[in-house]
C-alpha cells in the first residue's frame, strides 16, 4: 500500500467515532464520520423513521449540538446523543441532582481494594462521591471462586437447595427443574423490582453498589467471578441503575432496592452515567464497552438479599452526623461569646468528675476556642457579671456529649454490618455446604440508626434554644432579632421560626422505625426491621440538624457585629471571617434563604472545623492533654 493511501485511511479512521443516539426512545449505536447532520440522518434511518428536521443534544451535559459543527469538536468516542424530531420533546428529562452530578463528574484515578473485611464508613462515602474506583484483592477473588465451585457442584448433582433449585419465601418448598434455573433468577429480580419513589442520587447509588460488591467479595454468596467483575466494571464506569428509594422492610434484606440495582446491571430498565444521562440500561452498558450480566444459578438471590440499602444510607447519615456534631461545639462557642458567657463551665477538672467520653471531648473543644491563657477575647476580657449561664450554654458538654457517644456506638455497629455476609443462604466453601439463616435481617443497623436520629436531633434542639437567646433582647441585651431599626426590619425573626419548624419536624422523625413490624411473604417473613425507613429518616434528621446549626452560625456572627470593634478569640474570629466570606452582615432585611444555604454548605464541607483545627492543636499542646 502506498504511503499516501495509508495516510488517508489513518486520517479517516482517526475521526470515526462510536456514538449511541436516542431516537424516539430507541438507542442505536453508529460509527460516524465528520458530520453531525449525517449522524442524525443515519440514526433516523436505522430507527426506520421518516426523515425530517431534527435537533441533537449531548446527553452528558444537555448541551445542544450545532449540526454544522464538526463531530470531532462536539463529541468523544462512546458519547451519547439525544435526537428529537421537530415538534417533539426531549427524551428522559434529567432530575436536577443528576444534572449537577453530570457536570461535576471527574473520573477517579485512585483505587480501593475491597476484600469484604475492612471497608469503613468513611471510605464508603468517598466511593459514593466518585473519588475512588474498585478492585478486588487476590484473597477475595479466591474466596469468590471457591464458593462458586460449591454452587456449581450443587447444580451438577441436582441437589434441592433453597434459592438455587427452589422458589423463594413462601415458595421455598417448590422445586424448579434444572432447565429453568436461569429463568428462576431472572424472574426473581424482575418481580422484586417493585420499589417506588424518587431514584437514589448518583452518590447514594454508588454507595449501594460499592457496598454490595464488598459483601460479595467476602466469598459467602456463591456468585461467579465473571458476574462480580462485570459489576465492578459497571461501578468503575459509573453506570448506575434506577433505584427507587422506597419499598424495603429491611428483612430478607433490602430486596426491592437491590433488585432494581441488579435489574440495570442485567441491561433492563433505566440506567444513568455521567456520559449518557438516563437511558435504557443495555444502551448505557454497551455504550461504555460493557455487557449486561447473565445470571447463573443463585446469583439473582445473592445480588438482592442483604442490608446494603440500610447500611449505605446509614453510613452517609453517620459521617454527616459526625461532621456536624464536632462543628456544633464551635457554633455554640460563638454564641456563648456573642452573649458574653463564661468559659468556667468547661473546666477540665469539672468534667473529669463525670468522665463521659463525649462530654469531656466537647468540653475540650469549647475551651480550646473560648477565652483562655492561650486565646484572649476583647469581648469578655475575663469579666463575667452573672452567677451562671443558662443550660443551653452551660450544659453543651453534657447534651452535645451524648450525641458524640451515640455516633461512636453507631459507627461500631455499622462498620461491622458493612463487612458482614448478609444474604441467604450462605456458602461455606471449606465445608462444601450452604446454610440458610437470617443474616439479612436489618435489626442491628435499624436500631442503631433510630438511636442515631434521637441522639443527633438534640444538637438541633439545644441550638434552636440558643438562637432564641440571641434573638430575644430580654435574654441577649442585643437588638431584637439581631437587626437595627426593628419594626421596619424583621431580622432573624423568621429564620428562628424555620429552626423551630425543623426541630419540631425532627421530633416526629425521631419516633423509632424499628419498633414497627408487619408480616410479609404470607407470614414466612413475619418479623421485619423497617430499617430502610430508619436510614432515610436518620438522614433527614441529620440534614435538619445541619440547617438549624447553619442558622445559629449566622445568628451568632450577626450578634458579634454588635460587639465590634471588639473582637472575640482568634479561632472564633477565623470562623466569623469564614462566614463573612460568603454572607455579608445584615444592616437591613433581605432574602435569607441563600444565606442559610451558604452557611449550610460551609458546615457540609467541614470548613468551620478546618478553620479552628490549628488553634485546637495549639491549645492541646498548652494543656498537655
């Protein structure tokens, strides 16, 4: 071949892209050349539709495509494109949360090795945020292969074993012929995909999928390496199934959510990726160079049975609770300073006399940022003209402390649950047997998350009372509702109402989900945990706590405006400056919701904690703790 012809072919090949195009709900994969117009015409022809005027948009960000623009400038290999004929509507509208996830997505480069034994709640949240890819350890792969060999032998010998050659639940006594074993597993997943409600966000779906991979990696579930590797590949490509948030009772595992998770991996239903947006699951998988998993005997049951919905959402609630709990101490200290309170109630010896771990930790955090021999304040200057402060100020270590100890307790329960085999039956390769039991029951995480909601709620309950003290001039000696020209301006009047509303709502949410049980599956599953609701409402409670403390943070900083030009301690001044970097003071009324959201974001990103950490370390050295 002459060099000129060879060069021409190489040039032609370099601009040929593989693109998936959605035409009237059907996805077609095409090799395309230089023209977007030709791409659309070919897709319409492949679909068998009549040619006409059309528009194209890129699915990854919803950007409209100019039909005259060269493909090489607009698309990448394996991109997804939505085509709509003139007069029609775009397909698969993207929810705002998913749209934001598409535009902020960056493919991770770091890996975490999962072995089913050592996953932490911190790492699970990082996996949810898309910061890590997954690989399996060699030991985990061996365990998976060993357990699968047991299942293969059971199938080969035509043994009757629950979930392999029998029906499920009430149908456990019904045997299924060997030629129907694949259909049995497929039917299980399809029939159990019965959830309702909004889909889990990309972050929460990633957590759910990552946790399921970790449990399968323990080697007790009997899945094949081929199937598990396919699931890992889908996670690493961020191909995420549509998983409705409601529908689990938390015993026999989180069946409905995990069935929806598996359904997408089978190439059925809807799936989302940063490149495709919502699309048919099979098209998304193929567009990423992946193939749908084909379920082998027991694999359907192995993929949908377990407590991963409860535990993954619970892990997010726990990590957020831990972040807001330690920042609550700093916000309370700000309020104490704004109200010219005393630091005497946080004395080291006082709390050593009641050595509850959380209480002592909170007292340390507060005295490490309040006036002391290390950090001085111009506002209080060591003077104090009251006998003692109100409980909401003086008793922060006792009230905040139990929230911290609750978090520590729940963390222990959840960490064990993350690394437990929770499906049924379990395969014990070293014994060559399967054993049916009840490890799928979600009572442990359900009870722990109910406890978490109750414990963390108190941070908002006491915070709302501190907001009242800041806003009430008879208690604060500050302008009413922290604004000048009261009457013309309302200041923090309704921000306090918002805090009160959230605290009241939390009181209802703190009713334990796990005290309820409804018999299901024709009384075969006659006691359930209701852990899915326990996890979802724990998350709601934590979010409300964050929002109430965001309001207190704003109110305390506004109160400090009336103490100027006097300054508080250096660490608390850093917090005030941080807040002022995103929210200006109130000299007159304005819309407050954006300011509350800005303060909430500071707490979510733990920037308040980061601002005081260096000062805490300095105080720690001085105290010799």
